C-alpha cells in the first residue's frame, strides 16, 4: 500500500471542502479508494460522538455517548467502546483481534481488526475520532501513522471551518423531550422544560405560569435563573393573580404569539410586567388546557426577531412537557388513591405506619379517636347510614385540625391524628377542638393522646394512646385523656 498516496489524496481535497460534513465525507471517500476497511468519522456534538461520514457498511452507529460521566442515577449507563475509549484518552487504539478487546462493540460479525485514532483541534484537544475496521488481514502498524496524519489534517480543516457541527434545534428538541420522560417530579419536569425552552429558542429567560385551584402561580424557576428571569418573576409576583390570569387567557384565546422586535410598537397590557422587567423580545405559548394549563413565556433583553419555526419548536416542546406533567400528576393521583381510604378520602394504615415511624419524642402527638356508639348506628339504620356518618365526621375532624396536621382512618370507626406540638397541653386543646367538631355533627367521639418517649417504638406509643382512649370510654365517653408522660 502506498501510504504517501493515501495521505496526498486526502490532503489535496480537504482545503476545498466548504463544510465540516463535506470534509469528513471526502476523507472517508479517499480512504475507501485505498483500503477495503470501513471508515467512519464521529465528532463531538453536545454530549455524544455523532457519525458525520462513513463508507458503506451493514450497520453504522449514528452516535456514541462521549463519556459515561453524568449519567443520571437509575439510567442505563452506556456500554464501553473502543471509540469512547480513544476519545476520552486522546490515544490511538490499534486492535489486531477485536475478539480479545473487551470494549469492542460488534458492528458486523466479519470484522477482525480495528484502528481508531483521535481527531484533534489545533490545540490538541480531541473533537472526535476516525475509526477504521477491517474484515481481512491487515498490518495495523503501517496504517497507524497514516491514519493519525489523516486525522490531524482533518482536524485542522474542521477547525478552519468553525469546529464540529452544532446540534440543530430539532436535535435539541428531541434530546430535551426524551429527558422530560425521565423527570421524577413536577419540579424536575418544569425546570427541565424551562431550560429546554431557553436552549431551543436561544433566548435568555423562560418562565412558566400555571393555573391552580388557588389561582394562577409561577412554576419552578430554572436551575440557574439569570438576571432577566429573576426580574420577570419578581414583576409577575408583584403584578398579582389578575395579571397572570390575563396572560393565560390571552395565550389560550389567541394562541401562540411572538414579537418582531420593532421599536415604537408597545406591548399589550397583559405583557407590561414583562417590559418593566426589561424584556424586549417575547414568545408566549399556551400550555395544556385553559382550565388546568398555563402559558410558557420565553424572553430576552435584546430586540430580536423570533421566526415561526422557533415558535413551532417551542409549541412542540411545551406540548411534550405538558404530556409528561399530566402523566406525573396522574401517577401521583393513583398513588394517593392507593394509599387512601376510598370512603372518607383520608390516608389509611399504610402511610400512617410510615408517618409514625418518624415521630419525634416529646413533639409528635398521636390522637387515637373512636366514634361513640357507632355500632348502634350500623345495627339500627344500616351500613349506608354508618358510611354517611363516617364521611361527615371525617370532614368535620379535618376542618378542626391545623394546617400540617394529619388525619388517618385506621379501622372501621377508628381514626388517628398525628400532630406536632410544643407541649402536651397543646395536644389536649386540639383534641378538645375535635370533640367539639364531632358534637356539631350530632355525634360524639372519645380521644386518647400519647407523645412518644425517648427510645419508645411507634407501636408502643400508639398502644398508650389506645389505652388513654379506653380510659375515656370507661368514664362515659365524649372526652379526652392524655397518657402519662
């Protein structure tokens, strides 16, 4: 093999390449004229080595993860490969027997040898790899120097053309959409959606405004909000619910909107808080439904000119994010139903056991509650009447508790409230509020109270609360008793 001729063929064509893909395609085409090996050029694009050019082969990997670092917990870590090893180390790998290399990924069954060399920029940093694979005998030592020289010349031409190709906006959209499906919580999903909107649009700030049972609210901020985003959030918070409702209504009434950036054309009244924050460019996209969705606002301090394609991509992004958010909420409702009493809607014994396991000695009070005379109601008026009584009583007891207190149904007519108090007398007062609330429904309850002792098991604390409850029953019911400390 005339390796000087191989190098000359590549060197002659490369300076005339006008794009990076063209330079890579000419390189593999020149190599294909001198060797039966399959040739592939992969360049770093975002977090992956993407195939930019390749000679014919039965299977070509379109991309290879650049490294395993940063793989989220629980996600499949990428398989090792010769390509990844060479890119990460910046060192050529000559593999005369691929069967003996644990990192070899089989492309086709007849491959016997592989030569992979790093493609570097003028500063010596790897920007990709040139990979050659043979299915017949080959002297790799002779090809190694040639392949390294070819890769060096290719790296120089790529640098002259501006470096490896940037990730397209469509590729960004697909990458972010795939990440949405892995978001474990609403907060993670919203922060990912905002970061994706900024990345795809190339605008500097993104804010999500969502409807809710208590009125509109701002969604979670991005992981690293910039100054403009912080000012926008502050202005929207100051503007109040009416202004947020106006933005959501406008987006869902008229659809997506964007500014063309011309001076002298003031924004509509709904968007004045954004201009006060310093926004000069805006894309507003409706999210979800008017009743349960909201609006995605993507903005920049500079006067730019978003185009319809940008808006379309953000619409697709918002739609995918909303689908994933709706799925998360549906799963949360199903989990809540699975851990809730179907009659009263209160949480039942499963989550109750988890909650009392975290009880704090001297601070967490357990209130064991029993409905007085409940069996007589069932025997006299039937189980439907008993069910109605329990539902009404559950609502009354919930209403008498403070924000953050928890009420569980642990049996037929048995409830337990778990509350945090600063001293035992506070637990007694809350228990008395529960008995008063029960009387207003026409029924009475007995309540036993116990606070965990240091080193005491949750089950023992609950047993003492039950014993206090039985003490109330023995003394005429409709009352409260505190277990001894």
